[in-house]
């Protein structure tokens, strides 16, 4: 399955959301590499190989997109956006593209990018 086939397998609202999310993450992280895991239905953004090099993910779902923040459990979250109970990974639930503009979303992505740079140093 190709990337566009994956995206087009979702309702129009989710297609628009994932396209906007990919665009925004690309703006926030211009140096990051985007990769996809089509079987997991997700996109990953990274500065280097393996989990150490990963910054964040976009996980597609029927009702929205989860913006996964690598190391999110250790990051400050003053706006209480992060969800999940993992020991390391947390996510922000995106229902519409407006959710990308919430206070704190960009800051969490940039904090994850900083933490990634520290892991790779």
C-alpha cells in the first residue's frame, strides 16, 4: 500500500487532518526525516536511526490522528495535552486541524526534538 492509498482509506475529514498534520510537523521540524510504516498506519519523524533518533509520530485512526511524542512522559506539559499511560511515549489526540494550533502542541514537538538531539549527541 502506498502512502496516498493509506491516507485515502480514511474518511475525508481524517485525510484532511493527516495532510495538515504532516505539513505542520514538516514546518516545525524542517530537518527531520519523515518515514512511514504503512502496516502500522503511521508516519514517524526522526533525526537519526532507531528509537533514539525518533521525535514524534502521526498515528492514523478512524476518528482522528494521534500525535505521538517520543519521551513525552518526561516533558513538561503545562497545557495538559498529553494522553496515554506509557512509561515513555505519550500522545496528543487530534480531532481537527485546529487541534494542531492549540497552545502547547508545537512546544511539545520542539521539546521532543531537543530531547532527541540530546540522545544523539
